[in-house]
């Protein structure tokens, strides 16, 4: 398959993510015109998610075409799955934004999806095929579960960040400008919990399959142990947030900080995999 279509789809997807990012930022920076539906800021509000949805769909097409052109599975290797994460973030946001009233979260999701898409193409030399040692029926399942989990945790973290920002502004009684358009605290707290709750079983499956995979490969190097440690740490932090919320009613700020800590651990694991990919053949 011609690389022209691969490049064209990549550029078109990146352009749509960029356009959605700009529109979301314009929406947040605009003033409230609730009584005037024709105001430019209110016209941007439905356009930004639509552009985001189109970008996510086109991104999916790009992934399929790219997979066919390179004859690889999109959930194998190290860098190409980053592109899948970006697409899943966009689709999850579009599916959940109305239910949880989190339009403003798109101002985080769209730029993050764009950055992740670009990283998948330009960081570390592009898609790397796994070595023979890595090839296993367990690997695609392991990567898929983790990708879905990371996409949902990204949305949970974006909701947590907005919660902390909105809470601080409420305490300072400074709700003018951008902060007028942020969702209510209860909506952000509920969205954060739901995304975390949906992603945790996927992370659990990813951890279990990763452990099985590591045992089969006899992975016991220092790098493998460090990655496993951060992976288990991610699971423990997210499990703690969910358990403390259910048992002790932990909500709001404490849950937001716990979610961000868990997401930070997850990003460390991803960074370590990327660094491993940069050293040469993935093993």
C-alpha cells in the first residue's frame, strides 16, 4: 500500500486534532453568552467535539491503513501503540462527554491526543516490531488491556486536574473568564471516578497477563524489575483510591491527588518502555 495515503491520513488526523485543540481553547477563553445562542463562543461549543470525533474516526482509519502498509499488528511493538492510545482517548471522551457534562475536558484531551500521535511517529524512530522473543499470543492481549486502561486513566486524570483547579478558584471566589466554563465539582468528581472504575479492571488484566508474559520470558533484568515495580505501584495506587472511596468516602481533592499519582506511575512505565525501544531491538 502506498505510503502517500499513510502520510496523508497522518497529516489530516494531526490537523483535525490541532483544530479541535484550538476550538476547545477558544471555547474556554470565551465569555458566557447563555442568552445569545448565536454568540461565537456558543457556536464553537458543539463544533469542537464534532471535530474531535472526526479526528478520532480518521485516526482509526490511519491505524488500519498503517497496519496494512507495514504488515504489523497495531498492538505490537513499543511506539505504534501510542497512536492507538491517542485514538482511544478521543473516542472515550466523545462517548462520555455528554453523560458526565465534561466538555471542558476536551481542552486537555485534544492536545494530549495530538502530542501522543506525533510522539508515535517521531519519538524513537517510529513503530518497532517486537523481536522473536517478545512474540506471543499473550502480548497483544496484554498491550490492548493496558492501552484501553491508559486511555481511560488519561480522562480520569484530566478530570482530576480540572477538579483541583475549579476547587481552588471556588475557594478564592475567582470564577471569571475561563473558569466559568469548567464543569461543576460534582460532575468532575463523578467523571473521574467512573473513568477510574472503568479502567481499573483493564489494568488488572494487563498486570496479570504481563506477569504471565514476563514469567515465560524469564525477564529478570534490573530494567524489567523497575518497570514491573512501577506497574504494580500503579495498580496499588488506583486500587487504593477506589477502595478508600468505597470504604471511607474519599472524594474530591484526595481522590484527585491519588488519581494523578497513579497516572504519574503509569506514565513512568510508558516512558521506560519507550526508552527500552530506543536502545534497539525490543526484547
